C-alpha cells in the first residue's frame, strides 16, 4: 500500500518510508509507511501486537529500523539517537510510563528539560549565576506545565503516589519541557478513569490547537473519533487501511483483523 498522503501538495512534516523491524525471524514492523502534514493529528490503531508501539520506538529512535527511512522536516533522521530527535522537536510518551517514584512530580517534569547548561559541570563552576537563572526558568516552565495538566496540587509529592492516569499526565508534562513540535502519544487513555479521560482528551486537543503535529495510538475508538480526522490501521506490521474514523470502522478488512486478534 502506498504511504498515507498527508495534505496533498505539501511535503510531510514526518514521514516513515517502508519501515521494517525484524527481531530474530519475526518481522514485527513489515514495510510500514505513514506521513503526517505539519499540524495534523492522526490516529494509529490496530489489534494488540500489530506493531504500533514498535513503530513509535522506530520513529523516536529508541530502536533502529532493519530497513526503511524516517524523514522529519525534510531531514533523514533514521540514524539519529533519541536525544537528537528530541532536539529536532520530536517528543514521545510511553505506553507504560515509568516515572522516578522517589522523585517529586515537579522533579520528574524537570528531567524533560533540554540542553540546560547546569548539565555541564564546568559551566556550573564558571557561570553559577547563569545556571541559577536557567534553573529558575526551568522550574517556572515545569510549574506552568503542571498547571496546564492540573497536577499542581501534587507537585511536591513523590511520583509513586500518582494513579495510572496521573502518570500519563506527568509523562506529557515531562515531554512538553522540550517544546516538541511533533508528539507521539502511546495510549494516553489506557486505564484512565472517565473524569481524567475528559481532561486528557481536552489537553491533547489543546496541544493540537497550538499547532503541534500529533500521532495518537489508542484503543479507545471514541477518543480517536473525537480527536482525529484521519486514522491509519496497522495489522501484522503493515498498513492495513486508512481513512476517516467512520470509514475504517466500516472496513471489512479492519473488522477481520480485530476479530482475528481476539479469536
Ligand atoms: N524487543 C522485542 N523483541 C521481540 N519481539 C518484540 C519486541 N518488541 C515487541 N515485540 C513483538 O512485536 C509485536 C508487536 O508489538 P508492539 O508492542 O509493537 O504491538 P502493539 O501494536 O503496540 O500492541 P498493543 O496494542 O498490545 O500495545 C508483538 O508480537 C511483540 O511481542
Ligand atoms: Mg503498544
């Protein structure tokens, strides 16, 4: 199947071409292509084990593809590591967030900051004032993000006290510290209670309204239908179908793939 067209005529902001990831003899991602226009929000759905999270690992650089290319903003980033991709403006959340449990919520958010000179010891030594100013700015930014995600009352609690849904929000705050222009969200609504789910949907919508490009893996089809005008369906490592949420929900091949996965 040809790559999903982003917006006709415009070069995609993020594009995966023919990605393959093989583990031993298993092709977990098997020639998957997808393209997102700048500012677009696209859903990535598919049965358990389809290869969606592996696609995210390839896009974010935590896994190297066996073959295929990843292009972001016109540059081939296929061989770059995760840190460089973050610096390029690509952020990703994990399906199962693992915050530092003994660190406070605020400190966890601060770990998402990029390129602060305090990370380099010699700058700390030579320019303590500059480091102090940057740290103050980072704390202010982190506090603003905690506000945005309604986590302020928990800012000074150890992260281990957070519920599953609150951990998803914390993860989002952490990656927003690096100002990502593109965000990969791996099941932000999984295991989240209904009240928190509404907040998460609302915040993802707000991030999209700020102009960010978003790729959303989610099993909650109601959420996908509310947020995404375009959906890619993955099954056995490949792009099985694409279209509006309504179109893919009626696609017999998609229904078969889901039935097959539960049979
Ligand atoms: N490091 C690995 N080594 C071997 N096999 C792996 C590895 N990572 C993932 N897999 C296998 O690849 C397949 C796809 O896994 P992946 O996590 O990408 O699926 P998914 O679409 O995200 O599923 P889910 O909806 O359940 O999260 C699974 O069969 C999984 O067991
Ligand atoms: Mg997954």
